[in-house]
C-alpha cells in the first residue's frame, strides 16, 4: 500500500544514512514480527551500532528526544525509535545499567521473546538468529535465554507475554509459562500505569475473554487486583473496563473514569429504555446494550423511535406553563414529570394532550412538593 511505500521510503532514508556513515543498523521487534504475520504496525524500532551522540550529527530532522542511548523520530503515522546496540549489566527496579556494544547478535539476546528479536535490513531481508520465525509459525511465545532471570529483572515481561497471548492468539511456551507461575507475585511491584497500558491492549484484543479467563486461572488477575464475574467482548475500552472490578488507584483519565461510571450506572439500572437513551445519549446506550447482548441495529432503531431527545422537543413552552398558572419555582419539576410520562409513552407529546394533563394536575402540583 502507499502507506507502506511511504514508510519504507522514510525508513530506508534513515537506514541509508546510518550505513553511509559506516554504522550497522536493522529494524527489529514488533514491526518485523507483524510484517511476517501480515499485520499493520506503526511502531518501528531500529537497532544500530551508532551512539545517540553520533546519530544526532546526521539525523537532525524530526528528532523528538535523544537520551539513554535512544533517539525518537516522528514520521506520522509512524513512531520510530532508534537504539544503540547494548548489553544489560544489572537491573535496579526494571532499569538496567547498560554498556553500548558493536555486535547485534549480542544486542538481541537482551530482548524479551524470540518473536520480537527478528531483524530486517534496509532491503527488507529478514535475519533470524534465534528461531523467531519458527516460533511465529508454531504460534509460540518463548523467552530468550533464561526466563527466570528475565522475569526477575523486569516483571513487566510476564505481562507482555500475556498480552501477546491475547493479541496474537499465541501459546506461551512451557518453560516460559513455568517461570511466569513461579514469579507472578512480582507483578505487584509494577506501576499501575504500566499495567494499564498492557491491559488496554489485552481488553481490545479479539481473544479477550479467553485471555482474561486464562489470566484469572493463572492467578495473575488476583495479583493485579482485577476481578470480574462475567465478561462480554465489545470493541470499546471503557465498556470493557466497566465490566471489571479494579484497584481504586487505577490510572484512568477523567474522561475514562466518567464514562466507566456512567456505563456501570446503566448496567446497574438493568435495562436500556427510552429514559436511558434520553438521559445518556446513544453512545452509552449502545455500549451498555452491547454488554447486555443487544445488537447495534436494535439500539439505533430504539434511539430513532424515542419520542423526545431533549426538553426543547416537549410540545409545551415555559410561557404556556406560566399562562396555565404553574408557579415559576415549580416549572422545572413539571417538565421532569412530563419528560418521564412522554418517554414512558404514557402521554402523547402533543400540545393539546399536554395542556389538558397540566390543567388536570395543576392543583396538586401547586400545593404539593413537586
């Protein structure tokens, strides 16, 4: 496609520049894995023998940031990260002390899984030192090196394995799985932001229900403080989160938090009626309806047939109510009653019906606390 041609052009520009300056360089990681799987990917990782300092002398355009041996370049819709080949020496709270090296074969050994350690050169040739292609064919997530050490160094890798299990529908290799079972408690040391970023991807994956059940069975969800009774797959992140019990400090944005609360409120109410559509709008009715097993078409149809969509559509004006003799301080309450009756189709939204109804109830409304 054109997007891919654009990418290859932009990317080979960078790779060519590195090679012209006598540095070795490859695309590595998720992009290569997804390319082999015939999937779209917008995150590009390039590994090179050049240091950041050396790179900044000839890769000046579009550089977003340059630190810790990594250079970020923005070429929308692509995010390009260029890192210097490195060896990880020791870990302190997920942060490795590194030394820069010149050998790509050693660099790929520090990566997490074989499927993420396949290299591609500027001409699109694939170089696979660790059997990643075979593991992609076998749909297998397999740790590079000793998984016990890898997961102790960085527990996030366990969650990443489970994310790939969900998004790629791959199985986790036995040795890797046993290490997850052994060290899963370490997941409680991860920041909630890291956990959320992996959970977002798991919850939006095709196999979300199967994967969440698997994580529940492994005892992973318990450690993360996440639980659910039943889960219905829908393609809306807030709708997925609304079905879960989560730690109180889960790092939602204000918007996510308010959406989740609304969806949960409607779920508790238990049905998608005209009042729900009227009060919360089509988006929330749709998401909650899908969780409750309704079809999109049925909710859209229901929304079209709702007698009123807002108060302005009620066929009796503020002045009408004043002229009938409803005191100013009771008008809002009168509208609430009329709204409710119209939505429940107990009264027609038509001026003569409404005037008749208000006249009939005026006495009660004026004397009681409506």
